[in-house]
C-alpha cells in the first residue's frame, strides 16, 4: 500500500484542510509523541486509558504521524518544499494561492506573515491614493460613511460574531436597538424597512413564480416574503406605530442588509448618514463587557483576524458603481503580492483552507488536482491514474500529464486516458475495446498500423 498510489476520477476527500488531505497518505502510525503541558498531559492520558478500555485506538491523533525519514525528507521545511512541488506537478499552485486569499489566520502563530500582510495593505493604500485608482475601492475609514458597505457594517465598523449579533435578527437585538434609539434612528429604520418590503411585494407580483430575477438582489428570502405582507398592510392601514414589538423587529432587521450604492431606490440623506456615524461611535463606546469579544473593529493599523487575507490587504469595499473595479483591484493586489514576495506565503496559507464535506468547497477540477498532488507526494513505485483529469481543461490536463511523466521518469506510471492523442507521451500503449485488449505497442507503431483502433480514435478527435 505504501509503494502504490491510485487516483480515480472521483477523488475521495475528508472534511478538513487542503493540507490535511494532501498529507493523509503520509500518515501510517505515530512516529513521535505530542508535547503537552502537565495539566493537559493528564487529561490526554485519561482519554487514552478510556479508549483502551473501550477497545478503541490508543494512538494519539495529535502526535507526529508523518515519517519524514521514510520519505527521504529531513524536516518540516523539506516537507513544505515537497508539498509545493507536488502541487506544481498537479497544476494546482494557482488554485491554492486563490484559496489562500480566502482564509483567515491565527496572528499568534503567524506574526511574520501578519507583518508582511500589513505592508501589503499599506502598499495597496498607496496605489489607491492615485487619482486613476481612487474610485476602485472605498477604504475602511472610521470617520466616513461607507457607501459600498451594508448599514450593519457601517454601524459596527468591524466584523461581528453572528452568535451575538445575528444578521437576520438585528432589529430585535436589545443593544443594537438601544444604540439606534440613542441616535434617533429607530423610526427611520422602521420606515426604511417598510418601504423596502413594500417595494419588493409590488415587484414580486409582476415576476413569474420560480424566477431568479430578484433572488440575487433581494434583502430577504423570496419564499419568506409572504410573511411580511400582513405587517406591511397593517402599517398602511393603521400607521407604523401600530405594529407590535415582533412586527417592528421584523421590519427593522431589513435595513441592516442594504448597501447604499446598490440599493439606490432607498433614500439615505446626509443627515441619516451622519446619524449612522454617531451611532457607530456610540456602539463601540458603550459595548457591554460581555460583548467586547463579539466585534473586531476595523483599524487601519491592525490586522483583522476575522477577515480573509484578501480582505485584510484590500481593507475596504470594492466600488459597485465602477466598471471592472473588482478585476482592476485584484490585478493591483496581485502586483503588490509579487512585489513583496508574498505569493508562496499565501500558497502556504492556502494549505489551511477548509475543503468542506467531501471537498464540497472545491471545484471538480480542484478535487482532481488535489488527488493527483496527493498521490505524487507519496512518491510511489507504481502510480495508477484512471481517468484522473476528466474535469480539467485541455491546457491544464496537458500540464499535469507533462509534469507527472517528467517527475516519474523511470517509474511505473499507468494512465487510463480520455484523449487518444495524449498516449504519444507514453512508452507503451494498450488500447481497450469492449472490455478487452484490442491492440498494444508503441504509439508510432499503432498509429501507422492498418485498421488500428488507435488510429480511428485519433481521427475522431
């Protein structure tokens, strides 16, 4: 099992990170125990003793399982280099780089990377200060209302823990309501909520059932919209103040999802924006002690642990009213990352990307690339690939085949191919037809052979 690696078209992935899935094939048994603090070690011993009584494994999952010496590796940095090499062979470096931009990191474990990312943020700010680029991104500025952020983001001016501040029910959050009342915004939020829902109810009446036309821009789920109708009708008949506490909370939760630049049909005056800024100050100043850790406020000088690497570098909102703003900002960010030699560090961070259940957060092509990278990292004596790159485009497929054959020259590689023309890269070709071997030999021989099945397949391409 350690000498053979197999990759099929359906790559089996476990819930965990990209790195977990890559290194899974290198973990056979614990080779070095984990180090614990005295009080922690006692708890681990108890847990393992209970496992033994229950007949379960007594191997410590937190021990070092990767046998570097057996793989011909010296240490952890050596493993990182081999991992990057395997990813490159599978044409997956750029994929993991993009995934790395989407992860969050622990600042205590990565202080050097945090410092480099803050330098990238400063470099990005310098580029955006240029008049030609100034309109692409609206930076997080504590003194300014952000037109491309939601009203909730404008109020919090930070990332909030949904357990404490549920984005769906902010209109019933006691502390949020107190802040709105203090800023004299309660009635305005209620009026905006009624207006937005009233407009949606009128629009949906003109849209056929099952249409996705409004689904992408609606601030509430369309299948829940009928629940709002009785509340809107009551407010029209008897006035907004006739609504009960729950009805008001329902409507006041709606405005928090609005983005001024996107939702232009809702009037937000300068006076309203000024009140939001005052509410922002009050929200931060009066945050109860028990909620202090529930919001990580935006600070231009600090790394925000709740934001992704990309959002920490950007540290602002893409302008929704500027053509190609996202593409141009991303290109600018890519230049900064190359300039500060951050690419490999972000790829390494991408190893911590959570792939989801059975790899559901990865595309089909990324899952297959990960399967190939995992198999090649194992350095097997025999590598078997059965339609392992069916989800890849032609260019990527070609790069993977070239990379694997170049690296595994002189090693047994069996590859069930999708394209007959790719067979020219192999020393021996076996052609199957109806579950049987139809012909075998070198590619040159079979291509020229009269009545050759391979020749027929090549013509079909």
